[in-house]
């Protein structure tokens, strides 16, 4: 009997040369409507276009709101397209295969319907321990090996109440976060998820993996407690809204689970199972599982792990392993808690419907590893996860003398490790006369070798040339760059008994030892006392190393490299000189400058030259930072030079920076008088509403003084030649490329800088990712103006001269909670704003004449850190004040504006606006556009404050919610 002809060749045409797996991957890039069109091409393409995994991906990418599963992913996706109801009868129509056979589709279908009833070990080879003592756990397991623990959850209420049926009754309408291989957050009501779990036949089913379950269902937190073995957690020193995700509710059906991974930031974890069975596989640090690839971005150290689903790995890869290469394994039963040490690879497969709770933590055993993982660079991150396979050939040769084994054991010296994984030959690959065989053999030997997960060994792979304050920060880090510094400083202050350990971590993450050396030299030069043990760690969240001494503050300018640092200090010194010259009232609310200079390393010794901002020190001249056209009298690194620098930097990729030869050994610094009291960030949670309103009034008044200050005359001259070319030397001063326009000269570079930033706005927002909705990123270019000059309402006066309906102002740019200083005072004088220095108190409470105790109150006194000064639209200063200090409180914004009084837009009966569109007249539109092109991830802050806006359909909706109050503000001229 003749076998039926395989229709694939005729049905796919030229695409027949591609494997089915690749065709399915290509189809995933199409829209649902395009997939429907392609499905009409042939019977085979119709089959490929109706695969459920294809429609699952389509649905999850398009979803903008809670998910409701419709029985199949195709039906669910098409329901989002709002198609006419008469088409619904075709959605689930059975397909005819017509003799088409696909091994790829068959294997995937098998995984979708396989049952795991007997897919487990009775015991496994992970040690089981019955409720050990803290001392025993610390000595035998913590930081060393996994262990299954019994008895830790015996008294939990969750042991009886965390079942699907009971949770459904109590939390059926509660929306929980769902796992998926995507950066976006997916929500499902629990009742909808339970229905999905019953109906689905997915290869890798969705499962609840919710780090916010304590907020969504607070009563769940009462059903369990952190076991006594894991009470030590150094992240708990952070405020709840600042600490990284650390606890998760996990609920998943059979076949679901977590693919191979290492826990974030090399933290340790415990996982307690309340219902069902889980199968675990684990490898020690550095042993990447077969089938897994580790990618580490060489720019920012971001780690991306490619891994098959947990079910696919067990079915397709596990059988290929020799017994000695298999992972450590176990089956976790209800009531058991598994401990996973720092750096261990692990993979989890749910053998039936399971419910679990897990937490990650930082303690004395893994603090240094956590700091290492957030240190700048990439090589150490690869080694921590992939072991020596992460090294390229040059790095391997450089480090082999320090390796914990003899290189002779590894056979061939020609090693390729670029993919940072165990490389295996593909069928038909040419072994190149045995060369490839030797490479695979050596890679295998490296993989098999005991890897030294020792902090002293791993720190050898740090990039000593990279600096924490200058290097790009990985978006995959569990905590932000500022929050990392704040965390270490809080530990330093709050846990004095751990300072030796914290110092080691700070030296790894921040290179704190080097900055202390610089600090000691500065103190000696200016006859200041050397830092005490308490003072030797940089403070807080600032972007540069800042040290608090008894009566002074020392700031070392580092962020952005030498050129940015010179402009930061130079502009700040020019600003202080201006304040003194015009006798601005603001001068009384800015710390006094005591000294400033340049610290540099020459021939192994630190040297200092004083610098007040005028002229150019010889050590800077030798770096070639200024070309002839930029050398001006007065302050060569003042505000107009800084504006040129900002223009040059605008539009550059996030990971790039402007550097200069020799700049990594030169640091500007400034010493100011220390204010008494605390910064607002330390007091935020303790202030009463009246004190917050007083703070808003203070900021409004000080910003009015700032925005009324005269600015230096522009030194920028834009000739026709300069508009056509830029200086080729990136370390020299740039001749701005500016189109001819009718803008006043002082506004031109501000507008052109914003226009440069606008060009890559969608790329920048995509890089920042969640929580910025992808649907809004797609619309951003049509929302923001094609030319930011349209926000200025340029008009011609009676003399045909161009005028702008805004005042070009000094802008602080960074008035945030750590840059506002407050002092204690008597309650009445604080609240009515009349507090004098005599009213200040140092006691925690004050006694009235009748003996009663009066609460200590706080008044704002100083604005700090003017290194980010710029010139531009004063609305720019509202962004950090409203979003960071006020946290979106419109009442505080109103009080600020009442005190500020200045108009943001001047009106005139003589001008005609160039643009008549309503949106250009809205102050809310101006503020929103500045948020979008801002150098910092302002939108992330907006979506954190107004979480409901994550489902917004338009930028206008966000604009009016966040900044609508500005449209009611008029201001008044004096």
C-alpha cells in the first residue's frame, strides 16, 4: 500500500527548507489578523497558524488588564480583537491534518497532555532534616548545601486553610499576579485562574507567582510566619516600598513550574509547600545545566538566562545525562520546607496542583555575594553563574594561575566559551579533525570540576576600572542604584555590630576603600579631622560619594566621569558666586561653601589643587577637556559650558558616556558647612500634615527665589558653519548642530537638547520596560511635539523680534527627599514659619511651663546639592518635587503653587501664538512631555504612585491625572 504523500513540500513552497520550529517562531512576530491571513495560504500553514502556543503568546502580549481565559488561547486572543459575533463559530473549528506529520508539533503536543502522577522520587538525594536548631542549620547548611526541612510549618494556619477550595471561597474575586516569560505584569482573579487551570492543556501552564499578595490579600500574611531559621534578613531594614520583591505566593497546576534559574542578586531562599507535590533539581554554583544558556550584557551586566520549560528539560535533556552528571534531586511533600543557598541553580516541576509560599533573604552568609552581584561590570556575574565557562580565552589565560586546579587536567588550550554554557556538537557538525572534540572535552572537564564559590576568589573577576557611580546599572538588578547605596548606609547605621561585614560588602559594591583613601587626603589637606569609624562610609542615596563629618560635608564629584563632574562643580561654584553678588534671600537656605578643589592621583600619590571655579587648573588643561572656542573668562565650566555638554550628551545610548584620557584618576570635590538636623527622607513618615504643608510653602518660596535669579549672558554663538558640523574630538567642546530658527539664543540650546532626547524616547522607554505599558510606548512619538519649541509659545513683538512666553530660569533639577534639610524647633514657631535659630532644640521632647511634654516639630531650612543645576523651563523643577517629595499629593502641590506665585507662562496682548492647538497651551502637557524625555525613569515613578494608570489607553489620560492641577494655576507677576 502506497503511503500518502507528505503535503508539507507543496503546502509551504520555499518555506519548506525551514524547520517547523523556526516557522512557528516567525509566525509569533505577526499580528492576529496577519496570522489569520497566512492561515488561508495552505492546509499546512493553517495547522501551524492554529497552534495554541502561538495564540497564547499573542494573547499575553496584547493583554491590557485582567485575563479571562475563554477555553482556548485562540478564543481568548480573538475576544480581545472585538470581532463580530458571527465569526465566533469558526474559532474552535476542528482542523483536518491531511497526512501532515511534524515531529516538533507531536513532541509539543505530548508535553501538553502528559500526566505526572508517578513522575517523582520517593526520597531523592537532598538531605532531610527534622526542625534543626539555628546553630546546626548555620554550621551545616546555610551557604553550603540545600536541605529539606520538616516541622517548620506545623503550627501555621495555612497548613489547614491553604487549599484551592478554601482560597476560592475567601479570595475568589482577588486578582493575583501570574507568571509568564515576559516583563509585563499579568493579573487574574483567583476564580478565573482556577477555571483556567481546570481547562488548560498548556505545555508550560501559567501559575500564580505574586510578590504583592500581601497587599492584595493582607489576611494571607496572618496564616504563616517566617521560620526561626530565616529570621535574619538585612533587606528588612528598608521601608516596605523600597525593599526589592522578597516573598511570593505560588499556586500552579500539574506541568507548571519554574525553569532553571539562580535566585535574584544571589540571595538565599526558603520555600514551604502547603498542598501538592513538587519535584526539584539543583546544581551547585557555576554548573550550568545542560540546555541552559547564560547571557551577560557586557555593558551593564544584565543577566539573561535561556532555558527550556521545566517539563521539557526533564523529558528531553535529563535522559541524556550520565548518572554522575545528574543534578541533586528530591520530591517535596506538603509541610516540607526546602532551603536553597546563594548561587545554586534550581528547577521546579509541579507534579500536581500545588500551593506554596517562598521568601528570599540576605544574611551574614550571603551579604558579600549580594553586593558582588550588584557591583559594576559583567565578568564576575558570568562566573558566579556559569563558572569558568564564562571566561573567554584571554581571561582564562590571565586567571589560570589563580584557579583552584591544574590546567593540565583540561587537555586542549584552544577554548571557546563565548556562549557561557556547555557546548555540544549538533548533528552533522564538522569536528574539524578533532579540534571541536577537544573543545567539548575541555568544556566538559571545566563543567565537572569543583567550582570555588568563594567570595575572595570571585572578587578576582571584578572589573577594577569600572566605577559604581559611573557604570550603567543593570535593569535586572533587584534594587536600584540609589536604593543600593541607601541600603548599605542604613545597615551601617542600624547594625553597628556588623560593620566589618558591611564594610567588606561596600568595598565590593561601591569600591568604598578607594573613596575613603581620597577622603583622608582631602581632610588632611584642609586640616579637617580624619573620618571616624562611623563616618568612613559614604552616606545615603546621593549620586556621588558624600561624607558627613562633625561640622562639614565632603562631596567627591564622580558621577558621569570627569567632564560631567567638572561641569557639576563649576556650575555650582558659579551659582554660589551669583547668590552672593545679588544678595538673594535664597543664600540663607543653602549650605556655605568652605573649600573646593581637584584631587588627582600622580605617580601613586594623591595631590590636591584648590579651585574656586574660575580659570582652568593645569591638571585639567592636560586632559584636553576644553577647546579654544569654549574657553571663556570667569567660569569656563559654568552654566553655559554645561549646557553645551548636556546637548552633546543628549540622545546618546544609555550605556555610553563621554570620557577623557586620564579622567579616572581625577576627582573634583567640595566642602560645605554641615547643617544640623535631618534630611526630609529620614523624617517623611513622622511629619504631621501641618509640617508637610509648611514644607510645601518653603519649597515654593525657595524655588521662586531660584527662578527669579538672573542668569549669565549666553556665550553660545551659532554660526552657519557651526550648524553644519560638530567637533570630531569627543573629548573637546562641541560646536552644536542647530538649525536656524526664530528662537532667542538663550533658549535655542535648551530646545535642541530636548529635540535630541526626543529622537530615542521610544527606545529609552522600551529599555526601562515595566511598568510602562507597551501600548503607550507605541504612541509616544505621536504624543510629544515634533519640535519642543512649540511649548515656548514663540511670538514676534512690535519690533519683529522673537519673544518667548516663558522665562529661562535656573533650575535645580534634583529637589528630592534627600536634598531637603529640616531642623527641630518649637511647635508653634515651626508651623507658622517664624522659627529662628534660638527656637531650635536637640531634645527628643520639650517641656512646657506646666510640665507637659510637647512633641518635637520640624521645619525645612536648607536645599542641598546644586550639582545638577541647569537653565530651562521652571516647570522642570516641579517633576522631582511633586513626584518624589509630595508623592503625587495634589494638596501639597496647591500649597507649593500658592507660595511660588510666579506664572509658568507669561501672557501678552501683543503676541500671536505660533501654535493654536489646545494641547500646547496646557501646562499639564508641558510637564508630561518633560517627564517622557527626562534622563531618569520618571514614568516608572508615575506608574508606581498611580498604579491604576497602568491600564491607561492614552498619554492624555495620564497627563490629566498626574498634572491636571497645573491647568488651574495662573500665578501673578510682581
